[in-house]
C-alpha cells in the first residue's frame, strides 16, 4: 500500500539535496548511518556555490563525511557543530589553528541530552542511511538510534538513503515513509570500525574488572582493548544482561557465547538494548532481523534513571587521566579537545543509581610510552566525571574505590594503583596540595 508513495518520493541524490536550505541547519546520521550519496551530492552543491552557510549538527563523523562536506576548503560555508570529535574534526581544528581560524564549533554535553538540544536548535533538514522499507512503510536505521531517530522525526525535511546492507532491527528503530520528504537508493558497504588487538596488559586489567562483575550483571561496555578483553573473560559468567550505549563485535560474541540471557533484567527483559552499533560486516549481519536486538534513542538508553531500573548494572568505560581527588578527564589531551564526554557520565551515574550497580573507569597507568602518568595530582582537562560521581578506578596495578573515602584516602588508593615510577612524585604532590 506504500509503494506508490515510495515511487513518488524516489529521486536522485542531486535532486533530493536541493531540499536542504542554502542557509540554515542540517543534521546527519551518526557514524555508520552517514549517507554517502547524499553527502556527495551536497559537496557538489557546495562546489556550485549553492550553499551560503550551513550549520551542521552531528556526532562522531567518519571518513564518509571527511571526504565530502568536512573539507577545510568548505569551512567558509559549512560550520561543523560537533558533539563528539573524531579524526576529521581534529584535523580541521589543527589547520584552523595554524591560520588563526575557528572552523569547528564543539558542542559540549552528555550524549543523553543531544536529541533535546537538537530539537531546541531546530533542524531544517536531516540526511540519514536506512534499510529498505518494510510492508508497513517503515525504514529501519539498525545501527543508530542515538540522536538519529529522534532528530529524523522532528526535522523539517527528512531525506533518506536506502541501503540494503543496513540491518533491520527491533525496538524504537525506524522512521515512517509519511515522515520522509525524499528517498534515494544507494547500495554501498557500511563503515567498519577498526579493531585494536588485545594485549597482555589489557588482559591483566580485565582480570581486575571481571572480579567486580557478578552473575546476572547488566552490562554497559565501551570500545577498546580492555573492554574487548573483558568480553572475552566473561564467557563463563551466567545470565548476564546487556543495556549498553555501543554494540560491538566483541559484545556480540559474548551474547553468542550463551553467557547473556537478559532474563533477570527489569526492563527490556530477554532483549539486548543499545543505541548505536559499530564494527564489521559480521556484526551488522548478526543485528539484522534478530529479535533479541533492540535499538532505542539515546535519551532512553542513556537516561541514568532508565539505566538504574535494572539491577546490578556494571558500566565499564575508559579515562585519559584521573586526579588524586577522583576527578576524571576523558576528553582533553594536551589542552586540546580530543573527543567528548559521550555517554560516560550518563552511565557513571546510572550504574550507581542501580541496586548493587558499579561504575568502573579504566586505563593503562601510563601514556606516551610510559613517559606520562594517567594518575595525576590534578587533571588538566575539564571534569568529564566530577569527583562526587566516580566510583571504581582500575589500572593494571589494581582497583581503587572512591566511594565513601576522604580526599586523603582517595589519594592513597590512587597512588597505590599508579605506575611505580610515578608514585613518589604523586605522594609529594599530594602533600603539597594538602591532601595528605
């Protein structure tokens, strides 16, 4: 019954992109759901002088955006308003700094708030990659619920790029053809996230973390070597649940191992809940038409009070540096914005609101090939996680629990898990700060 409407809205990328205003606001699907044909057509319109000034609101760009609209030569008309920085934004910022120009407008904030912020900003056009339409007229965005689904629904013009390789999943994961202004078709491989090999150091840290994870725990696990090692080490646990920001190949492997049943969750029972997925073709195939996989917008998945409705929530994320008072920076390197808070604080808070829940932040004890300590007297960057919110800090040297500890006790606990080469200096700095 929707085929005639589909045909009436089917067009070319060049014609569809004319729905984007020459001056206004644009948002695009995040990560895997960035639409290459539409972004390529937008680049051609920029080259023709058809764009005057476009504020682009988005998170986590990929090479798709970098090789089309996020080129330095377009920064007079494209104004990137990024909520999470990756390599394209860092390169743009570096070139802009060399010429004394601001070319990227970083938008600080917790991931859970992004749909609301974009609704308040007002989005003229939204472009996104979706699966083919089903018989009820719905297009699924199987890899991205996050801000993608909510913003697609409130944008003044929704333009979709249909790719048969985009998985179709369950949950609140789709937009209806009645909401769509234009449709283009383009089959292309999905963006794949490189996998960092697991090291022996990752496995050492993972052993400390796994001791904190009980059977029946509900997991949120991030990306990286340590989270990958944790997934590998949890295969002998029983009746685990998943309510996570990011679905990865390693987490999918844990689900397939049988360790995850979701039967003891209080909400979305028997379902693996996530708000975005990134990995390889095998992951996307696993997601497709799998009724155990439920995708929801980030203002649901990352809401601390939603997270807390499950018991024994264990949140595992990474940090860049932690101060001796327990304050954590997970987004700034050498004084420069490197990434963003993402959903880290959402889950730090949600896990601790959960009955028997635990928030775990982890990293190697050193950076720069051992030249720098990640445990410092005071953090250099902003407080991604305020000291009042942090709980477990884990390095290869052990676990420090911040809960119920004075500043002096926190400093002592963190010095004990710092690299031995830095412990004396940290002790003296703690004395100078009046912590000890």
